C-alpha cells in the first residue's frame, strides 16, 4: 500500500466519524422534539438511543452552547427543551433526510 492509498483511507475514516457525530446529534435533537411534552433527561436519551451517557452529555453541552436546546431544572431532574432555533434545525434535518430518502428511527 502506497502513501496515497493510506491518505485516502484516513480521509474516509474522518468522513465516517463526522457522519457518525452528525447522526448522533440529529438523533438527540429529534428525540427531544418527539418527546417535547415530557421531561427528557440525559439518562432517557442514553437509554433509548443506546448511546453512552458521556456521549449524550458531550453532545447535549454542544447543542446548549449553540443555542439549540435549553436545560430546565425540575425538582432533582434536568429537563431538555428545544429552542426555536433547535426546532428549525429538526425541521431542516427532516426535510433533508426526506429528500435523501432516509429517516431517523
């Protein structure tokens, strides 16, 4: 295997990792959107989307920093809620997935 082939393999792996991250972020946003009438916490997302709690926490912090979700404390639990910007992100991602013939389970 020459250097050019190795570089191509590394580039493909990076693309796959980015796609995996994007898929997880969109899944978390969509989960919060679908469950908007209940108090959604990190453990709920972790359990139902089969992601580690640390992964969910990392992406939730990113979404919060970008203004897509809000965190509200209810008793001892922290509830996640989409902001209007977050709702827009869900709508756009759903349209894009529809165009591509894909969907989030």
